[in-house]
C-alpha cells in the first residue's frame, strides 16, 4: 500500500481488494480506538454496498466488546427487514447500528426520523466511509436527482434529504434518505473507497475538475482532507 497527496485527496493505493479491505479496516480501527479512549465510544457513518462489508467484519472483530455507534450514510426507503436495506447489512457487524429511516420505509416518516436522529447526535463523526458509483454518486447523492443541489450545498444547514435517483437504478429502484455533503464532512476523517479501473477514470476526472458532472467532485473539492482508497 502507498499513501500520497495528489490532486484532490490523500491517496492510498493497494495491489488488490483484500489489501484495501485490510488497510481501510486498520484506519477505522485506529480512529475508533482513539475515540473510545477519549469518550468511551465511537461514532461512525458507514456506506452500504458489497465492498465495505468485509471492512466492517474486520472492524467489528478488532473492536469486539467496544461501543460502536454507527448510522448508514444513506438508506433506501424500504422496510428494515428488506434485502435492500443498508441497516440490515450494517447490523451483521454492528447490531446496535442506528436506523436512518422509519421501520416501514415510508418516505416522509423516514426523513423526519433521519433529521431527528442527526439532531440528537450532532457531534462530528469519528470516521465516515463512502463508496462511489460508476456515475460518480456518493451516499445517495445521484447526478440525476432533482434536488441534488440541496444535498451538496455546504451552507444548507440541513443534515439529511429525501431524494429520488433519476434514472432509478434497476437493482435498487427506491427513493432514498441521504446524509448531505456538509453532514458527511462534519467528521474527523472521511474515507472514500473505490475499486476497479472504470471507477478510477471517473474518480480521476472528478479530482482534476471541480466542475465535473459527478457528485464526488463536490466532495473532493470541498476543502476537507479526503482519504481515497483504491485498488484494481
């Protein structure tokens, strides 16, 4: 693994996915241990999807018995027992993970739930883990969403939005609740995890050009140090 600052973000390169998983898990383990030493628990925002799941398994193993408060960075508006629910996946590693949405997935109730939860937990996250889609989306801030600007505005004063990707991803055709960019950046460490050469091309364009048509560009050029973890 190598780490260097280049263009936008602090880059960490790995030879393969297992090395990336180990490196990201190690970074989160240290962040959690530091937080636990300060106040007795850690506070994380964690992405869904397949790639981070082994990271969470290693993190949970390394910190067995420690108090980890975790919340999804975004959530599909589906019932909590639905296979597409991010909370369902997070709770495999962190059984006490906090729900961003209402139990039945109703959109209005879910937005109210998310905003109430974040208002009750205003502290900066100790660490945030984000993935990136092939279209450059982060969390559920999709390039085609009508209210994307509301999710990316750094001065919005809003911690969460309800949003509808356009077009809807066929593998998950649901409305979403997403943390906004300013809430994601209110953190001691933000880690973006990306695998594959196709996504690397999108990431590199976003790093070069703050006006690239990808939501990830707003993250990378917001002025905060972002850790970029990539493997082929």
